[in-house]
C-alpha cells in the first residue's frame, strides 16, 4: 500500500511539475514574442532614421542643414555688402554735409 501511495504522490508531483513547466513555457513564449515584436519595431525605426536602401530621415535632415548653411553664408555675404554700402554712403554724407549744405 505504501508503494501505491508513493507512486501516486510521485505521479501527482510529476503532473504538477509538468503543468508548471507548461505555464513557464507559455510565459517564456509570450515574453520572447513581445521582445521580438519590440525588436522588429526598433529595427523599422532605425531603418527609417538611418535609411536602408533609400536615404533615411537623418540623411535628409543633414542635406537640408547643409543647404541652409550654404544659403546662410551666401546671405551673410550679401548682408555685409549692403551694410558696407550703407555705411560708406552715411559716412560720405556726414563728411560732405558742409559742402553739400545739408543741415
């Protein structure tokens, strides 16, 4: 009788251990699926930013910044030239105000 009780206890223990490992496998599977989904989203976002076969957002932003810098440099040169012409005209008017009769 004792052997029957021990066998029944072992069988019950084995069945509960199998249930536990099944629950852990489901949880592990859910966790793995969640991690893989997040990894896929991260990869998609990185491809969008860095670009995969086409230029990504970072490359497009870098190109726009480079174009703006060139435009700013060109505009800065024009602004300086205009400011120089205005300064020379004002300085000439101040220097010549007695001769021109400007009061």
